[in-house]
């Protein structure tokens, strides 16, 4: 039973751990969460956690081959908020 609990716990990261994995600040990840432009998260009790698979999928959506890649502008806009308060790009499309 202990091994199963450890396995489940290893699948989820708290905000600061998820931010470290992505190479961004925890505050940036919190901002993305508020604006709806970050990775999928779960609220378990009073804690926000991220599944490692969701973090990797979110990061993969921003993959570009060059700055001339058509997806580059969309990837750069992720997380930005327009003057109207709306998120410039809520989710990247495949």
C-alpha cells in the first residue's frame, strides 16, 4: 500500500516543483493558472497540484522549430493578457 501511495504522490507536483520542472518561476505559473493559459491543474483539498503528464503535454504544445514557424507567435503569446483583461491565447492548438 505504501508503494502505491508513493507512486501516486510522485505523479503530482506542487506549484514550486512544477515551475522548477518547466524552468519558469512559481509566480509565472500561478499567473498562467489565473488567466487560464497554463497547464491543467487539480485542486486537491486546499492544494494545487499538477500531473507530470499534463506539464509535459503543455510544454510540448509550445514546441517550434524556428522563429518563422507559424506556431511561434501563438507560443509567444501564451500567458499574455490583453488590455481588455482577456488572455491573448488561452490554449495552443495542434
